[in-house]
C-alpha cells in the first residue's frame, strides 16, 4: 500500500529549481535588508542633526503630538501596503526611541 505523498514532497528534478529559487529569494531579502540598514543609518544622521538644532534652540527631545501623528500616519500607510499596522507601530516606536536617544545624547554633549 502506497502512502499518500506529503505536501512538501518535491517531484524528482524540481528540487534544484526550487533550491535555486530559494537562494535567489534569500539574496533578494539580503539586499533589501542592506538597503533598510542604509536608510536607518541615514535617518539616524538626520536625527543627530536635529539633536544639534534642538540643543541650539533649547527645544525638548520628545514631542508627543508629533509622535502620535507619525504613528497614525505609518499605521495607515502600512495597512495600505498589506502590512499589519500593529507591527508598523512597534517598528516605528523602536525607530523613534533610537532617534530620541541619539538626540538626547547630542544635547547632553553640547
């Protein structure tokens, strides 16, 4: 009696093609990750510049209304792109927290 094929069984000859496709997809993710890190680094450089401006003006690091507007905007944009808004909010909270840390460090060292 033959067992039914498992859903992850690969027909003979397709294994290499699937392996190549997987490798290509992983390389694509690696490239996207690199670009994301470059963009985050750029964002942190801008945050450093903003920290200097805030140090000169005496402005506070955290602006709750701006944060809420940012999170609301990113939640809407995430939903339009099929991304979970809760995930987007958590991500932007982490990014904003790091930006504020950098700005506070700049202000403290001024």
